[in-house]
C-alpha cells in the first residue's frame, strides 16, 4: 500500500542514505524530505533523486511550528522518521544551546504536528550515546534497551531528553511511536568532521591525523545501509512504544580505525598525531542487538572489512563532494577546533 513518509534531516549523512534506500525499496511510497540545511545538510547529496516524482524536498526547520504544520497539512504523512539533529559531540561541547533547541524542541514540535494531524507512526532516530559509556576492562558488558540512561555530553543529553519526551507522548497522548538507538555509523556522505571521513580526508591531503588521547576509546561501527534497513523494519513491523537497539558487534579502538585507513590508502603512520582528549570522552560503546534480531529478524549485512574498503573507495571516487564541504564554513570550524590543540 502506498504511504507518505516525512524524513527529517534527509540531507545529512544517515538521512540521505535512508531516502535513497526507501525510494529504491518502496517504489509506490512518497518520500518528503524536510531539512533546514545547516552546515551538515547538503542538497547536492540529494541531487540523484531531486527529479524523482516520488520525492519532494522542503527546506525548513523542525523547530518552526508554522512550517512543520503547513507541511503536514499539505502532505498528510502516514509516517514521520526524525533524523534531524545537531549530531557532533565536539560541537555540543563548544556550544550546547542549538543542540537543546533542535534535538529537544524540534522533536516536540514534530510530535505536536503528529498529534494534531494524526499519523500511523512517529519514529525517533536516537543513539547508543544515551546509555553513556562502558568500562574498557569489561568486554562482557553491552548496552541493552534496559540499560539506564546515563549521558556524558550535551549532545547525548539532548538526545536522551528527546527520547524521554517521545516515550512521554506515547504514554500521555497515545502517540504511536518507536525509537531506535544505533551505534556509530560509517559509509557514503559522512560529514568530514567525524572520525572516519576526517581521517580519510586528512590522510589524502598528507595532513596530521588528530587522534584524541591515546586512541584507545572503543566505538561499535555499523555500515550506514544496515542502520537504514533496520529503521525500515522498525517503522513497518516494530511494536509501538518500544525501543530497539541497533548494532553489529563490531567494536574497534579509534587507533585501529585510523591505522586501517592509512593502510588502505597506502599512507604512513607517521601522520598520526595524538592531541588533547575530548572533554568527558566516553570510553566504550557496545550494543546488544538481540531484541531487534529476535523480534524483527534484523542482522547486519555488511561486515566491517568490506564496509571500510567500500567507504574509503567512495571517498576516493567522490572527492568533489567532500572537498566542497572542506573549502566552506567547515574550514573555520577546523581551525578553531584543531588550531592549537
Ligand atoms: P548529520 O549531522 O549528518 O545530519 C543532520 C541533518 O539534520 C542535516 O541534514 C541537517 O541540515 C539537518 N538538521 C539539523 N538541524 C535541523 C533542524 N533544526 N531542522 C531541520 N533539519 C535539521 O547527522 P547524522 O550523522 O546523519 O545523524 C542523523 C541522526 O542519527 C541524528 O539524530 C543522530 O543523533 C542519529 N545517530 C547518528 C549516528 C552516527 O553515527 N552518525 C549514530 C546513531 C544515531
Ligand atoms: O554512537 C553514535 C554516535 O556516534 C552518534 O550519536 C553521533 O551523532 C556520532 O557523531 C558518533 O559520535 P562519536 O563521538 O562516537 O563520533 P566521532 O566521529 O566524533 O568520534 C569517534 C571517536 O573518534 C571518538 O572516540 C572520538 C574520536 N575522535 C574523533 C575525532 C573527530 C578522534 O580521536 N579524533 C577526531 O578528530
């Protein structure tokens, strides 16, 4: 059956990959992307689908109630998937305000629209960072959906606040919601301020690779398409009111990732530069994906050794995409963050 889905943040990294997947998989669906086009949103990413009659792009802020309500009136969406967020931990440490506004107030505004106009499902794209971190010396511990919320950064706190609000709208107003909490994604269209694309870009430019602390923090990496497929399953088959963790048991230290990228690009490890650690730096993330596997049959399809090769190749084949970003506003950000670190 045909459906209309509003995808917020669809000009960003994961949102754009989700838009492509949905248009490919559900040919009779209408996909409407609502995006403010912040520094992290890139309309050129959506160029391949701009002329698709099943796709519409609308530039708007999820905090702008009038614009959001107008779009709901026009489109009468069946499903809303909220990717829109300020997503970079380091930026949240520098300037928390916009994180609270977009990630919390924006979520509330979207859900108010869902209440007013009626929807089949509101899906909140959350993060494993709401669980805080795990110690490095306890490899037996994983985040389950029952792990208490325990955040470290303004970013993760704003995402946790949004999650609580989503669950409150379900309990109080009966809004049909689901939440997914995924581990670190990697793949095409990843903004070059995040670890993997930043290291690829710097290595190719022969610039130092800034590793925080000793590079021993652990992240649990998942290929972005696997995350998008999990969300597709949840919005269609997931149980209302439930939280689903998404992750593929792929824990790596940051230094392992950086060395792997250098190896794949044939660049020397002498480019590695250890810099001052991130404030409040979470030690280890590790997802237990048992629930989504048992209930919805989800399993990751791309293993890290293949995914990282595909990703590095994508950055080699799509230099203009990230070089354009690096030559813009991001340039000033980079100077500010790494200039005298
Ligand atoms: P991103 O920063 O690449 O993209 C965010 C997008 O949201 C951009 O297109 C931006 O223009 C848009 N946006 C920002 N503020 C907006 C606003 N007020 N109104 C409308 N649009 C706005 O982020 P990402 O890495 O693709 O992450 C997407 C979502 O997934 C976020 O909610 C994030 O918390 C979550 N998440 C990310 C990861 C990861 O590894 N990147 C992992 C788990 C969860
Ligand atoms: O776990 C999911 C989260 O993953 C998402 O919710 C966030 O939106 C997403 O940005 C990501 O957060 P991280 O902080 O884990 O990602 P980031 O790429 O910023 O950093 C990954 C690790 O690499 C982290 O331990 C910090 C380290 N790092 C990062 C940068 C940018 C470095 O050592 N050097 C760097 O220059």
